[in-house]
């Protein structure tokens, strides 16, 4: 079955960096676009980055553009999100899923907390 396993979150100071990973199974990863989302308590999950199946086309929300970088390794069935210049407003649970149409299944997410 479809599975997403996010990892790499943690507690980091403002200005710091983290690299998130998303290992997937249950579908043909190399033929599927991927997306990263984030969610804070009491709010909807928000799309922040997308990458095409071949990795050549990426898009970002205005809130993370220039600070976050999405990438993928099709040989490892893994998507990544590099988070740089982190701000307290980036504190959230981060999730990955497919795009443009996400699966109904979601992973557990990985918590990112930016605080001094």
C-alpha cells in the first residue's frame, strides 16, 4: 500500500538549517510529482513546495521561496526538503505527498520547531 515516511525534523535555532526526507512506497515514484506541506495546530495543511517527476521543475510558496529547496532521488524513492534560514514562523509539522493529486493516505509527518 501507499506509504510516506517523513523524517529529519527537530529543534533548531532561528537562522539554522534542517534537511527533511520522505521515503515512499506503493507507487511508481519516478513517474510521480511530489509535494511538501506543513501544518500548525488548528490550521489546514498548506502546500509549500512541489517538484516534477524528473526533478527539473520546482515551485515554492512565497513564504519559503529563497530559503527552502525541494529535491528528489528517484533511485532511493526519496524526496527531500532543505530548510535554511529558518524562522520561528516555520514551526510546524511537515508532510509529503504526491502531486498534483495527493493520495488520501498521509504519513505521520515530522515536527520542525524553530526557537531560541
